């Protein structure tokens, strides 16, 4: 005859099947959370790039107030307002956050009065552009006129 105390000994705890079901549920939930986290990271990088590019407008205006123009005609990021150390630091921040396809332009005057700066966002495909007129727009690129188009 089996005593009550020996049954009590075997009735405590979980079966192997119950533990495997719990582990499987935790695995499914963690994979859903991790996939959502990847999307949030990319959106965060896009926001960081847009924020840094918006601050480049302020730096360009400081450059303009010190120099009276945005520099010589430039279709590269190596001259005029784009070569300013503060603007270059912003550009480095933008590329460190995963932006690609950086395009910097000014108007065709010897002493430029407009500028534009565009990149392809880290999420891929979409471009973002800011310019001297205060425009900050998705799906537009810096044009040779020094404005977003």
C-alpha cells in the first residue's frame, strides 16, 4: 500500500511537457519582441539623422553671418559652408548613424547664397534634404541650384 506521504512526494512540481510548453511560448514571444526592436532601431537612426540635418541649418547660418555667403560654388562636401568644422561634425554624425548617398550643393554664384544637403536615410530608399530656405523634406534631393528639389 502506498502511503499519503509518498504520493505527496511525487505530486509536487511540473511535468516535462509543461516545462517544454512554457519554454516554447517564451521563445515565440522573444522572437516577436526582437523583430519589433530592429524596426525601432532603424526608425531611431532615421530620427537621429533628420535631427542632425536640421541642426546643420543653424550651423550654415552661423557660417553665413561670419562670411557673408555660403562659400564658393560647390558640388562637393569639401568646400564652402560644407567644409566648416561644425558642419563637418554634423555630417560625420549623420553618416555614423547609417545615412548614405550624401549630396552637398550650393547655387552657381561665385559667392553662394543658397545651399542644400541631402542623404539617403538608414531605413533605405527614402532621401531627406535640408536647404538654406528652411526646407526639410522627405523624398527630395539637393539640386545644383542649392535648394532641395
